[in-house]
């Protein structure tokens, strides 16, 4: 028997009634002209986000929270995103998380925190800390401002030259294919709000309460559950690692 978000039994008849209601008003049809609105209503009626959360937490011995992964779903993780995506729990990471304290053993987000202003990013890290278990580990990956700014001025090393050439060819639509255009694109495109360097991100994680902050190479971690996490296939080999800073930190048990 299924349970509701507050732990009360929910009969199959109730679920069937909800589904019949959706079908009657046409909201179950994927061709509905107001598909996005319909999907929101459907999720609200069926409480699918609560079901995703409750079913995952019921089964997971060491719960793992994936924040802002979009359509990239990680096996064995509770995948969350602000967008409406099938099999992904909708969650605004800038608001209080809908989880109890000391819930998750691991938290991971990749190229997400730069999409929110610095103050909201700080609140997100505080919420990560709150919902994590003592001894739990967080891994945050984000564009590295130091690497991007380093493209400007002076003689570039082969890795910088390769990255700049690829980045401009791939992402720079207006302006000359040079470091100025690349830096402006990274600062202004994709909804970026605040870019971190290693020092600033470390300070933000420590301010949230985390300890033992350390930098990792993409794909590498002293924790098996956090190895080979990054979506490096979307860049030529080595370039996402050049662009990014990946930090891990621990919530010390009380």
C-alpha cells in the first residue's frame, strides 16, 4: 500500500480516481496545448515529488542527494532540479530543502551553484549542511574564475590555448574569438550569476559549517561514491577539468 507525504495510507482507489480525473480533463494527454501547465497540475495532484522522495529515502541505506542535475540522472541518487523533469524531484535549491536534518550521507552538485547569486548560494550550502549526516561528504563542482581570468594577457600554455580555441569555436557567437570574448561569455551566458575561485568557494563551504575542504581532480575522490561523477564527455578530454574547481568537504559529527 502506498503512503502519502505525511505517512498516512493511501488507497489504490484514491490513486485511480486522481488518474481518472486527469484523463477526464485532458491533462493526461502529452499533446495537450498547455503541456507545461498540465504537467505541473498533474504532479501536484499525484504528489509525485513527495512519492519520489519518500520511496527513495525508504530504500536508501546511505542516501545521496544530487542537486540541479537537470536531465542527467545519477543511479542510486535522489535527483533534484528546479525544472519539471520525469523521475526528478522538483526542488528550488535556494529555498529551504524539504528534508529533515541528518538525512543524507552524500551531496553532489556540478556546475549549478554559479547559477544563483552568492548570497543564495551561501544559503544553499547551509541547507546542504543541515540535511547531511555527521561524517557525510559534499562535493561541489563549478567553473573556476581563476582559470577563466588566466586566459587574459601573457603567453598561454598549450592547455590554455586548446581550451580558448575550443571554447570560442563552440560558444562565442558575437565578438572576436579571443580571451575577452571567452571571459565575457563565461560571465554572462547560461544564466551565470556568480563565479567562484577555489578560495571563495572554500570560504563559503566553511562558513556553512563544513570542515576539511580539499580540492579534487574531476573524476577522482577518496570516497568511492563520489568517484567518476562529472559529465566530462560534454567537453574534449581534460578541458572540463581545466575549467572547473571541484571541492569536497565533511560535516563533522556533533
